[in-house]
C-alpha cells in the first residue's frame, strides 16, 4: 500500500495506521488461526518489522463451566466459549464460525434481548465459537433457523451464572478503587475498614532498644497507627428488613448494600461504570461512618441528595463545546506501508 498527499502521518506511534494498532487489529481478527499456526502475519513499517502474535489476555476468567456447551435439543451440536472479566467496562463478546468473526459484538443483536444481558454489559470480554450455525451470505449474520433459536436459548440460560461472577468481580474492583482513593493524604486521619489497608513496608518497632539487640522488657507507649488491617472486608447486596430508606450498613466486616433502595435499583441497572461507582461510594460512606457513628444519618441524606441531583441533571459533569482542530499543512511526502 502506498499513501500520498496526506495531512498527517498515520504511521506514527498512536496513529490510526501505526504498526501497533494494525498488529492489534490483525490479532483480534485472526486470533484462532494465529494460535493454531495456520497463518503468520508481520508488518514492516519505517524499517522496523513487527510480528503479529495471538492475543495475550491477563484478565480473570469467568464462566469457565461453559467452555463447551451442548444444545439441549440436539446434543451432538455444541459451541465453545472463553470469557474474561473486563474491569474497564469496554469488553466485547463476539460470535465466530470456524474461526471467523461473524458478529463482532453481542450488543448489536438488538432483536433478541442479548443486548441487555451480562454478555453485552462491557464487563465481559470473550468469544463464542459456534461452527454448527449457518452464516448468511457475506457473513452478515446467521440464518435464523432452529439451531440459531436453540443457541440463543442456551446463551440465555448461561447469563445468570456469568452475571453473578461478574458482579462479584465488580465488587472486588470497587474495593481496589476505594483503596486507591482512601490512601491519599486527605484521608490519612481515617481508621479504615478491614481489607482497605494497602500493604506497606517493614514494620518499625517503637520503644527503647540497645545496640546488642537484647530485649529491654519495656513497652512503647507511643500511639500506633489507626490504619491497621482489622477485619477482612467483603461486599454483599441484600434487601433490608426496614425497607428502602437506608443505602448501606457495615456489619462484621461486610459492606451490606440495600437492594430495596431506589438509588440502588436505578444505578445498578445502568452502565457497568455506574455499578462500579455506586459500589465504591457505599464503601466510602461506610468508612466515614466507621470513624463517626453520628455521621450515618447525615451521609444517608447526602447520598439521597447526590443521586437526585444526578437524575435531574442527567450527568456527573457538564460537557464543554468541542474544540476546533487545527488543520495541519498538507505534506507532499510519500508514506509507504508494507504488509507481508
């Protein structure tokens, strides 16, 4: 390929046609062929050569019990799945036929309800290989025959188990986000809930010592840090007996979130990032209450106010006007991209 008379250099690092971007694109498109070694791809750009390798996924796996699923109505026919939890909330689940992607993202199947399932939530990333399905001409989709309907029913039956595991991972991610925020200097005076304390360096022994290292028999009366390990923290969602008035409470090392609260019902049905934000807020609220028992009532009212503001304003932040991009001078040079 030869590109001429361009305004910008698309091959530069982070450019739309950079070697790294193209390598990622080819890795996603031809992942099964790269893994089995039936195809090799390399990119030559600006005197450098880049080998395209199979995707390396370091995310935690979910739905491992569904690595191979048989159709109940036709047992010999089966499909394989590989799913990972995507904490960034931008994951995609594709459907493949004999290694070729037919449906790139389940969110595009608006007619079957899958666009509202956990597989299209963004918190799940992976591929489904269904070789028994019949692709439409030009691989624009699948023929809606008996196998297709049975396949959709099998996916629907899988979703509750995968959603439960994914929600658990969302809670774990919320705890990690809370750790990062509460470790800042502004919160150093707080006693943290168990499990929120980040691992520090070696402990320093306070008190009187002598060079030989022999014990003195004296105890240090210097006040210790409040940020000790305490109880391990966990996260659970349940319906409170007193109804929807409270958002959360902290009991025996568990942050309990009220499933009856209207803010919970609205936020946890939203986008994956809304679920993560809500869970993280509840951990922060319980941390503040843990340090000041009388603050619980005030924080509950503040949370109710906060979520009403969000529902009325419609967004957490106001978007400014789009900036006009400067037009770069036209370049007369040639840029060559060699693909082999």
